[in-house]
């Protein structure tokens, strides 16, 4: 999905706290922002509008998802896309025809060192705490077959993965991956390797849908959704508001992965959801 200048101006208005008409944002993008709980709809009689309730997270999501917005100066009234894209647009005469991917790839993280290869070169994945590794040459990136690839949906969980090590088997080598910046690179890499994939996301209807539409659909039996042992207790004390916000869209949705039926039933029985950030160990002084 590429952005027009009009769309970027509307997104800038959202980040600035303005309320926009429902039709101001492209339908595909708007649905994505709704699924990620970044914008909220408001109905006043026959008028439907949207607003951003967390501008910081919205900006972070946009800059991760759209390469043309990375390093973007949102404070500048003169909206323009990054100079390299603008120059190409000037040459082609059509900014919408420009699709420059300056930084393909995805981020990886690990707790214990993970051996890997970039082409014929052996490397070790072992980022220091507080850092991550970006794999740009993903087409030539490989890991041992026994490594479990864990896709972490939320950036806070991905950044603080060491505080969640107790959730996973102690003797299982783990490579944590992030789908942000969002593209098909991570999924294409997962398709080309034989490793098992475990999706660690929010425990709500939208989270299940993201897993099934973006990963299970392509990986089949190699993919599974992480369901902690205490998830029923957590969901029972989770967010009613989040469930209600998602219900209209997902009320007729049924999982395709049979292993998800118990989680799906728990969410609908309690009419509540639970954010994966709740599994980050809290340290109190």
C-alpha cells in the first residue's frame, strides 16, 4: 500500500489531534489502524468520524509500516515525501508510481546466542540487552532447523523479551522476530525456511485474525498461536471495552486453526480481551 500526499496530510491532522470524517482515510489503511487500536470511531447522529487516542503510538506505527514516512518531519507544514522519492517522482512525473524500498528486511532478537548464516558466512545472533538486530539480506538468512521462530506482535514485548523468557521452554532455542517495519519480507522468509513458527500476540479477536490472515494462511501446520497456561484467568480480568470495540467486525468470525477454538471460546465467554504486554515481568523497587 502506498500513500498519496492527501493521505499523508490527513494522517498528519490525526497526529495533531484533529477529528476527521470516516472517509478521509483509505479504507484498507483505516481498517488496519482500527485493528491496531490506534484510532477510534465516533458516531454523532448520521456523521461518523475518527480520531487518534494515542498520537505517539500512531506515529510509531506509521513510520514502521511505511518506509516513505521514516524520518518524516511531521511538524513541517509543507508536506512532502522523503527527498529520494521526491526526486524519482520528478523524473517519472507521477509520485504514485514511485515505490522505493530503501531498507527491506525485519528485526530479530534473542536471549541466548543463536547461530545463523548470511549466505555462506556464519554469524551469531546475540544482541546486547536493549538492542536488536535488523536483517536486511533476509533472502540469504538461515538458522538451524531446531530453532523455534517466535513472532512478537507488540514492540514493547519485543524490546523487553528477556523479561518474558519464563513463558517459553527452557531447553528450546528461540529466535524472536518482529513484523515491523510491516512488509511481506518476514512472511516470505518464514515460507522459505522449514522452522516452526509461534505467534505471540494480543489475546483478542483482532490478534487471532492477524495471526490467521498473515501467518497461518501461508504456513499451515508449521504455525501456532501462543496460548499461556493462565490465559483464562487473565482474560476473565481483561478489557471489556476492547472486546466490545472489536465485536461488530468479528462477531461472525470463526478460526480456521482448530487449536484456537479454546482461546476463541474463552474470549467470547467472558466478553473480554487481554494485551500481551501484561506478560512482561514487572519489577518493583
